[in-house]
């Protein structure tokens, strides 16, 4: 485990310090998901619960009760069961929750209906992320209603529900030194995977075969899973923003767009590179690629403390719009084209998102109606793109079906920023030189 028990404890302490007196926080585990009939998707713990505990098993509930005499940190977990563990894997059990995960108190999850209402009773406020899991929402309300039914006997139900996500998201937005070390390693692994894909690329290779090369590098480097569904889009498939079929053969003369990043110890990397299948950019591909690259480099330059969240995006819009006008794909005054959002015909997404335990990580983008000011410890992607739809008859045929995106992971520092994914070639010259060595 790359995050220490001491850091998990600090996180719990920080959250409890944000809570009002006489309150309780409830965080359920992620539900298990059926893949087909009696098989399940590989289980991945809810990011919030893992962030606070490091506990990765299903069917668990974490409870924080600041000031509780018998312990503030309570875990409800599955009991040890030799038969089930033979089939499904080892369990920590209540004793392990205390010894291995530092819970102050732990109970069997099957007893939660009998125990948790008693922990809620008398608390003025409940911190809970309502709406994430409708089934668990109902369970929480059942516990509260159990207390309300005993009001005449002197029971005191909570009077207020507060959105736990608001407080946890703010904590998770700012990465610690330990988190940044994990994210840097995830970025380095993912960078090697993209380089591997470039080296194995040639006409006739299937998109899913490049995906296989990427997954091989992830797993051989200790990152068993991708952080999201890998995109390998050759030719016109690169114009589909969330293309994940990865089922076509790569063609000579086309570009291939790969958006892939590993998950390491619950932290995501997110990289996109676009390169020629045959190792050599055509004049049209090169022209559009360099506009996109110029936009990305300029955006990274302004991704620094003191600037606001939208500055990098605005920079990409200016450079891409000007570039499209210079090439004749857009016509008119650049400022007017930006004002009317004419560029969205070719660049329809934003330039980035927060990155962390979730690939599209938590955190507000606006505060008080204004774009958030960037601060040290925040991690974001910078990913402009240019996509000329294959059926866009408004532009010359030579441009059609070219899809380009360039994406890196950037951590805001006191002195500027650090690119965590810088080890993947991204200039035309670097890409062509790498692919020429194969």
C-alpha cells in the first residue's frame, strides 16, 4: 500500500474537523455489479470509502462520529466465513477491520440494522451523499424512521442532512505528497504503454491489438487495471470522442488516436496521443496536429497557481480557432467566431478535468459562481482536440476524417506546474523519430 495508515487517519481527522458538533457521517461501500448471469464485474471500492480507510472489500459501511467515547471511527464489514472465503477470497472481518485498518470499533455488516440506528440516535446532523446509491438511500431513511417512531419514548432523530460529498470532494481535490508520488508513477507507467503502442503500430494491426499492448505494459508494471475504457480510434474513429469498440483494422495513411491511462493503487492516469499509423504525418495531418499541440503547450503554460480553472481552456480556444481560420476550415473574425462558438464544429469539448482517484475526479470547477482559482496540489488534465467529421462537406475532402487529441496530466505547484506524463513523445519530430526506429 503506497498510502500509509497515518495518512488515512489524517484524512478522517480532517473530515471530522469540518463536521458540525454532535454529528455522524455515513459512507457505504460501492455495490457489486453483475456482468452476466452469475458472473460479476471486478469489484472496485467506492473512492470516498477507500480514501478514508484503505478498505477495499464490498458490503461495508464506514461511520465517523466525532467525539464518541467508545471510538470515532467505526467499520461495518462482512464476518469471516471459511466456506465463502474458499470460494470468493479472504475477508478481514471485524477483528481485521480493527487490527489492519485501525477502526476504533467494528461490527458485522449483518447487524447494521440493529446497531446503526443507535449510533444515529441523538445526533443532530447526518453527513451523507444522498443520491449516489438509491438502495442505500432507502436504508438510511429506514434507520432514521426507526428513530422517529420512538420519539414518544424519548428518542431524538437527526434534524438535518448535509451533503457529505461537498466536504469530501474539497479534501480529495488537494493531493498530498504521497498521492502525487502514486499519480506520478501511474503517469510513468501509462507513458511507457503509449510508447509501446507507437512502436507496435503499423497498417493491418487491429485497434484492439494496440489496446492489448497497452494493457500488457500496465499489468507488467504493477497496474492491473485501466482507469477507464481505453480508446484506440484509427482514422475516422478518432473523431468519435468516446470510441471504445476498438475493433477496426488500422490503415496506412490514417492517424490513430489513443486515450489510455492505468489505475495504480486507486489513482488514475489519463493520457492521449495521436500519431500516424505508418509513422509519417501527411501535410494535412501535420498542419492540424501542430495547431492542437501549440494549443496544448500554451494551455499548460497558464495552468498555474493564481490563474483560474478556465484559463487553459480559453487559451486552447483562441489558438485552435486562429489555426482553423489560417487553414481555411473556418472563415471570419477570430473573436467573433469564438463569441459565437463556431469552433465547436471542430472542438466540442473542454480542455480538461480534475484527476485523482476518479479519472474525472471530484471538486468544484466554480466557487461562488466564478471559475475556481488554481492552487498547489490540484491535478488536472490538459487535452485540446481537433476533429473534422468524415461527412463534413463544408471543408475540403483532404481534411475529412482527421481526429486529433493531445492530453497530459498536470499538477499545480507553488512555482508553476509539473507534467506527470511528459515521457510520451508528442512533437511531430519526436513521434516520427520513435516510429522510424521500429
